[in-house]
């Protein structure tokens, strides 16, 4: 991506971060021209002023850039690596349904709004970019294979009914009719079916968001890491990066589990930390499983092409993104107990990602304390894909000075130390 720093005589191209740039210009001198050259380090470049600078190009940053640019703001998105290659790429793309009534808690309102928006965004993104995000209302099955899971499942059914989410309790034979590949070992204590559960293909969704941002004129800077902010009179005045100084009217931090480190020098505590999740991708036969199968925190997500994702672990290991033999073998054991027919499936790939987690497991959404033009949207833990569209809408409302349609007060609790 080519960027144009505000240094005369410009414009210049950016080739690789921290390379010195050669600037050339020409001036009339007597009857001829003289050419001038100067070299400049990228980190000294000052860029054009934007309406909003977003820091972190995961699904949250990209969705917000998409939404804000659609509302007419000039937006720049800076990402220290490649866009959408961290937690957002690693996720399984499960979108559980939202309630149609009784959404008393703001988190339920956020979920419900996102569930309404996802099919609209999928259609809109396809129209704008030609990319199919893989959004499908495939349905989800929840199974309990132990007493504790059975109790949780009973609560899930009650809560779903209260919020008018379609739910069917299943007998063993009904479960076998819907998903014949599931184990018939007498250990299924309870099961239910949520027909409105959906899935999305994360890499395709991120690709579509990125392409749509380009079409909407979002300025994108990859390989650009924000190190610190300049602050004056209760406002951020600039973001300093390895590739220059960026200035904007407003700043929004969407740096996932790395958000906390970014604010430490501002004495603004942010209780967010990484929780690793590992995934195994199998290549199986198309149609062997058709719905998402959930058991406790683990799941099988079948794709139409026969691939099956097995997820996921919750590992409290800091910023370690490796997969481990223990994690992968426990996922395989889980999958084969639940669906023994997967035993002959090929293991295509394994990976891990770092979820941004908060102590109360709610995202952090809002304005940063004591900084009138700085905002944060992070800490989505296991539901970042699911909540991304609604997060973009409410944060866009806040950043543009409107009253957000959902009360964001409960999402400010984790603006304190872990
Ligand atoms: C295995 C796994 C399975 C999951 N499954 C699901 C699921 O089924 N459904 C669901 O809804 N969610 C799921 N999630 C959760 C979801 O993926 C996350 O909540 C979501 O991706 C968080 O998005 P994000 O944009 O906040 O973070 P990220 O995607 O991590 O993006 C943050 C970005 O900020 C950049 N950055 C960091 N520091 C800086 C800096 N200083 N300067 C510039 N850029 C910076 C990073 O490079 C990164 O690209 C899953 C997660 C994992 C790991």
C-alpha cells in the first residue's frame, strides 16, 4: 500500500518499514530546472490528518473502518503486521443466535444487533467486493455428556425460550436423525437444536472487509506499529510509529490482546490479556456433519467442502501462539469420542490464536478516561467475530458524537488493572 507523507515536495512511496526514503523535487533556477534530493527516515514522516485513526487491523478494527468510512469519515487503519492475521483469522466463525425479546442485558442487545447485521453485511460485502464470506445459517446442536453439562444445557434452553430464540430439545433418536455421525454410545444425557445458529469463514470475511475498506477509501498502513501517543490538554495529538507520525481528530484502539501494552505509558489501565485457543482442521467427506456441534467450550464446525474445524482450548500462557501436542491431542480425542467416523479424516492443519480476554468476559467499549478524543474496542474474548458488526455500529455512533443505541456503561468495567 502506498502512503503519502506530508513532507514537501512529495509524493513519495513507501517500500519497507524503516528504510530511508529519497525525496526529490525540482525548482526553477535561472532558465533551467534543478533537482533536489533528500533522505528521510520513515519514522520521521508526518502523515495527513484523518478524521479517525484506528490502531489494529483485526476483525474489530476492519469492521469499524468499514462502518466509519461508510458514514463519510476519512479513516486510516494502521496494523503492525498484515491485516486480519491474528485472533480474527484463527477463530472458528461460530455465530450463535441472538434473542428477539427479553434482551435485558446490554451484552444480549449487542449479540442480537450483531445477529441481525451479519446477514446484511454478508450481502452488502458480496455486492461491494464480489467476495462470499461463507455466512450460512447452518444451525447448531448442543450436547451434554455429563451432569454438569446437562445442567448448563438446561439453562441454555430456558434462556433461549425467554429470549425467543428458536430451540428444540432432542431425544437420542431425534439427534441421530439430524446428525447420524454422532456417537451412539449411551453417554448423551441431553441435546438441543438451535436452527438459527450461523457460521462465517473468517479468512473470507476478513478479505471482504479489507477489499470493501479499500473501495470506501480507507487509508491502510500495514507493517506499522504504534509505539506511543503524544498527549496535550486531555487529547491525543499524534500516534508515533516505526513508519511515521499519524495525526487524527479521533483515535480508536482495536489492538486485541496487545491493547494493554499500548496504553501503559499513558497510565491508562486496560484489563485485557491473551488466552490462547488451538484448532485442528480435518479434511473429511462433505455432508458427514451438517450443523455446528457444541459440547461445553468445545465444538466441531463442518464446512460445506468437507472440512471440519475442531476447537478449542483455553490456555493461559501469555503471548505464546504455538500449538502443543497436549492441546492438539486433547482436541482430537474430543472429536473422535463425539463423532467416531472422523477417525479416517486427514489432519490438514493446526493453528492457534490469542483471544483478547477481560476479567468479566465482557468486551471493553467506550471512551478512554481523561482523553476526550480516544476510544477503545477490544476484549471480545470468544465472541469477537460474532460481536464485530454491532461493535462497529455502536463505536461508530460514539466516535461520531451520537448516542450509541446500546448502553455502553457495562463495557467500561475492565478499564482497570487485571
Ligand atoms: C481458536 C479461536 C477460536 C475462536 N472462535 C470464535 C468463534 O467461533 N466466534 C467468534 O465470534 N469469535 C471467535 N474467536 C474470538 C475472536 O477470534 C476474537 O475475539 C477476535 O478475533 C478479536 O478481534 P480483534 O480485532 O480484537 O483482535 P485481533 O484479531 O487479534 O486483531 C488485533 C490486531 O491489532 C494489531 N496490533 C497489535 N498491536 C499493535 C500496534 N501497536 N500497532 C498496530 N497494530 C497492532 C495486531 O497485529 C492484530 O492484527 C476465536 C478465537 C480463537 C483464537
